[in-house]
């Protein structure tokens, strides 16, 4: 018992700590975004939450992503701006959600905000439940963060 406590004290306990939901969701989201970036929309649809698959059919997702992403060109860079845990999100069932905002530069347009909502499903896996994209807004003079893009109703 003393040796285990000593090991935890020396390592800071980091090896025993469970990953934060934001970290797990970010990893899953980055994998999902790589599918979208490479035009693998069917695979990306299969990697979305069951709720989202029921809400948006594969053909509609493929068409929507093609219309939005193709004119932007390839991804040049993507940087996580924020990741926020939430128990609810508009138009989604209550549960565990992480809302991730990325600042992304594409070949044909820079400073785009990509917002991805990742939801923990019944199996414990984080899956995409929403993807929203818009030009980045400048920070307001009062220093408050601009409102996140909201899903279409």
C-alpha cells in the first residue's frame, strides 16, 4: 500500500487519472473531421451518433458537406479554440456533450469557425452529433466571446 501511494506521489497520479471528456471528444472529433477532410462522407456518416443518423440521411449529409466544403478547398490548418462540456444542446437529447470550436484555414478561405458537437453514446464512445461551419467573427470590443453558431431549425 505504501509503495503504491509513493508511486502516485512521484508520478503525480497522472497515469491513473481518467481522460477528461473534452480530451476524449476531441480525439474522436479529429478522427471524424479527417474523414470529412478526405471526402469520406459515408464513413463520416457511419461515425456519427445514432440520433444524428436518424435525423439526417446519408444522401443529405453527403450533399450538404459537398456543397459547403468543396468550395473551401483542402484544409491548410486547424486549431482547437475551445472545448466545453455540456449536459444539453439545442435539438439533441440531454446527455454528455462536448462542443468543440476549431479555427480552420482552407485553401480558398481562412479563419473559418468549425463547431462540432460530440456526444457520448450508450457504448461510451464519443460520436459526432452536429457540424456547423461559418466565417470567423472578430472578437467584440467588450472582450466577450461571440455566440456559437446554432444548428439550423
